[in-house]
């Protein structure tokens, strides 16, 4: 089975996977951070072919910082219901992280989901464990805001009382190490309680380890091997940053480990995870001493051999509702768009600037490979320097590269490539443009982006320059960044006068390299 798993099984930005089997159906929930809709849901019958079936949560996250929002969902099934726990991280720049944890339930994975139960604000990475005695427990990271103490205060265990829709209020310290551990998941397998842990942070030193106890409350003894899974000692293997996982058992008794990892691209010899953290799957076994091991041996993630993957699609906006399985927006539903005013086109009323944490007018789709061609027809007639529309490669508010169709008195209607890197914005020279629709093209080639436009006769014209896609990654800059590269279209009307732009015939082709 391992040799046929096409890792990553969920490509592009799909971190913190939580896996569940109900009968013959497998489900994975992944983190969405500041993106809307929240908590992406995937389905499979064979653990190899996965389909996005939607999202669980319609949340208003306006005001949430970059890489805040919805972290590390936990998807379980008990008492005839699906249980989904998740954290909303509201601030990240102080000694504390202002976090709210919630639980929603549903009889079907398709919902409707219940009104959320608040689980407190102790920390994050909350996951549910349903014990054989019918009790329900939460494990999670306890945060310590005191500046003279380690921020990660250990893994705690607390009972959840479903009849009262509340936690017990009594959290016991379950496990602690001198170094960072997080992402806890608790299992009862045979005579042992196993505590699966993410170690080393979610960067290049990421890893999975395990501890066990014959009592639910411990004490838990750490695996004598340093790690079940890591890539920290092998910077050249395809799956880097391997860590943060969950276990699932197949109907025939095999154990599988789902985990996140990244496939970096290289720029001047340095690694950059532009695609973000993806979801992978490994076959695992328990050895003669009862410890978890990769079935293929060692502790490096396995990638199936085979022909490079290719995929493509065309979006012509044939419906009346934006397809949330393909498109995401920032922080809230798209309030400024219409699919009915001009059938076959998306009309975007211009929104806030790229710095806004409130109402940007933009739709985005995940980049899943390092070689991508993305294009869109843009029909817009800006008449002010404050009006623009175009295509964009987006990481966050401090990292994006876009082709703007805009206007100024000196150049009239024209195109520019605008780049944001941290606190610095740069603009290319103006490319004059006649009136009428224009197709804009972006080409991602590993660490580099190039752009072009096509005239009314179908002739393509390159926009001079090679632009740094490697800056649109987890690994660029000094701030913690947890998402991934998206491609999409946007419109800005910084004077809020009701100006709009139309977008049609969006195409994306991507190839594994």
C-alpha cells in the first residue's frame, strides 16, 4: 500500500490534517487560517484519491491578523455525530495569543453544524479523544504568557461534559518536555494510551514523536527513538518540515499516519516553501515493543514514484454562487462580487487595499505545483490612480505580486507589476494599454514569476522582468507565516465610489516538477 500512496495526497496549502474513518469513508479536515470558508473538508474511499467536499464553517474573521484565524481542526466521530473542534487565533503579537476554542457537531459531514460551544482560551491544537468508557476528553497546548517562562506550558487533558455543553474546568498537565511539543492527539490502542506529538516547531526542524502510558492521566513515557517521522536531518529529500500528524486504522487493521510536509523550491541554494504545508500519508506499524514506526523503516517520509502530475481547469462562472471548493476569500464571504450582473463573468466592486484585514475584493485559488500558468480576461476601465484590477500571486498582506490594470494622467490606461515584500512596495514601469478587455497571464516557475498580456489579435506580449515568487513563502521574512501561495483576481476602489471590474475565462494549468 505504501508504494502507491501519491504523496502529497492534498497538494498546496492544506496543513494540520485531522483524519477520520466512518465505515468505508475517510475524511480529512485541514486548517484555513485567515481564509474563508473555514476548515476545508476532503473525502476519500481509498486514502489515495481525495476530493474537496466543502468547508465546515462560515465565519466572519475580519480583523484577524495574517496567519491567525482558524488553526488545527480536530475531526472525530462519537455518539453518532461528527465532532469538529477548532481554534480561532485573534492576536499573535503579544506575550499571549488571544485564542478561542470551539466545538461544533453534526449528524452528517455535510452539516448542518451546531451552534459552537466555547471550550475556553487556554491554548491551541485542541483535539478530542473519546474513550471506551463513554467519556470525552480534550488534549491541547497550554499557553504561558509570563515572559520569564517558556510560552509552551505543556500538554493538558480536560474532560468535556456533552450533556452540559461545557468543559470540566479542571485541566491536568499530561506531558511536558524541555523542548517544544504541540499538536497532541490521544489514542487508546490495546493496553496503552498513546500520545502522538508534533515536536520542534512547524519549520525545518518539525517532527513527530510519541509517548505512552497505561493510565489515561499518565505518567507518559517518551519513545526511546528520537522521532517517528522527521526530515530535519535530510534537507535534500522531497518532503521537508514533516510533522503534526494523526493516526487512522483501515478496515483490514493497517495503521496509517497522516501528516503535514512541504515541497520547497530553491533560490540561490536556499529552500522556500511557496506551496505552503501540504498533507501526506505514511504506512506505520507498531514494533515488537509496542512503539510506532514507519512501515518502510527509518524516519523519512515516503513519496511514491511515478509520472509527474498535471492538472488544469477553466472557470467561466456559469453558476450564481462562487464555488468554495475552488475559490477562497480573505476573512469573510465575498460581499463585493456578482455572478449574475454579467452572465459568464465575475463582477467585482473594488474594495480595500491589500493592507486591509476587513474588506478586500479578491478571490484566490491554491497553488498546488511549482510550475503553473494562470490567466484571466480583465474588462475594466479605471479613470483614477485609486482604481485598479488585475491578477495576483498572494501570500499575505506583506507578500504579494500583482499585475495591475490602472490609470494615471501621464500614461493613461496601462499595466504595472506591483510587488510587496515586507514593508516595501515596488512598481515596474508602465505598459500602455488600449481600451477593451485584456488577458493577463502569470507563469510560476519554481522561485520565479513572469507576466504577460495578450492583445485583441491574440498576440502575447511579455511584461519585462522576473519577479521573486520565493518571497511568497513561509520561510521569507522574520515573522511567523503559516499559509501558502494563492493565485487569483482582485479589484481596488480606494475612494469607495462603487467602481467595478469584470473577470472571465480564468484558466489554470499546473505541472509537478
